[in-house]
C-alpha cells in the first residue's frame, strides 16, 4: 500500500469503486489505460511496433469498447499504434490537439484510420471535464501557444476521490509551468514524467508545484536518448519520490480506492 492521499475532510462522498491506471510497456513510447467502473480511456497507443501489443492488453483487461481515446500529440511513439486500436475497438470520443497535422506521417495514418472507423477527432477545450465512471478527467494543457509538437501535447488530470493522476504527454517544463500560471491545477499524487523522463520535461521548479508522491516513466530499455535522464532521477531521489519505469518494471499498474493508491 502506498500512502499517498488521506481522505481527510471532504464534502463529497467517498467513491465506491476504483480507478485503475495501467502504464503499458510499449518500449520507448506512451500508452496508458484508465479504467473506472465499466468505462475506459486510452491515453496514447505507443509506436507502430506496439499497436498489436496494446490491443492485446486491452482485450486481456476486459475492454470491449473505449469510451475515450486520447492522442496527446503527433509523434509516432504516441500515435503510431492508434491505427490498430481504431481497427479493433469502437471509440466513443476521440481526442487530439488538432484534426489535421501534415508534418507527421504517423498522425496522417491516424487521421485516415479514424476516418475509416467513422470516428471524428475532437479537439478538447482547455479546462473541459469528462466523467470516467466516478473519476473526473480535466484537460489542463496546453495553455500557451506551443513552440513545438511536444509543447502542444494534451495534458490531462484525473481525479478520483482524494487522489489524482497527471498525464503530461511530452510537454516541456516551460509549457507545463505556463499551464500552472494560467490557473490550471497540476498538483497530483501520481506524475507521468513528461517526455519519458527527459530533463526538458521535469525540473526542480515543476516538482515543487506538482508535488507528486509517485512518478512513472514510460520508457524503453537501453533507449538511445538516455531516458530517464540522470538529472531527473537525482531530483526524484532528493525529494524522496519513488519512480516506477516500464523498462525495469514492465507494465506498471496503480489502483486508487479514492483515499490511497496501491501498486499491483
């Protein structure tokens, strides 16, 4: 049991179910399945090479349909496996930061797969909220004009009872701090390290604002980028924040009961 959030004095009733976050091991890329009650959200789908592995994980997790599918940005290691997902699963609402993006071949294939599946791409409004079972999902970024594909990543916060999870795509620290400056709450119990634990996605200032109790790195073994970077690992150690990483731990599954978070 990981002592992250005590329920404390809350006006809302305690949730009766659980929120499950599975950071799927897709090598160097992101694919995260959120499940609450009978509803499911997939955040990214890893690279092209992981598409079949992602769909298989969804089936083994009992997913028959995705209520939501989020592609955070146009890089192949986040949207490459989306074609397989859209071919094999129905999708209620499909989110992306744009409906067209010609600079990325992987995103163009994703657009075509969405069109073939008859699913429109929705660009979420900043601050918009959606329910996933008893969890609340809020789009909290990007709040500033992105200077790069990474900084245009959709940033999501999931709240369940007194616990919270933050999903950052590949946004830089500057972009994430802009979200905070714009008034969006990025404080969380579990932080998905931005950009696979790169030093451009996590620094001391951001960690002080976000104040996570756990960090997760979606990262490939022996990747050529050196992710997660030593500077980030040293910062987490200095703050006493444990890190789980898909290259060392495989798929990381965290479950919240609304008061605390457990690792399975």
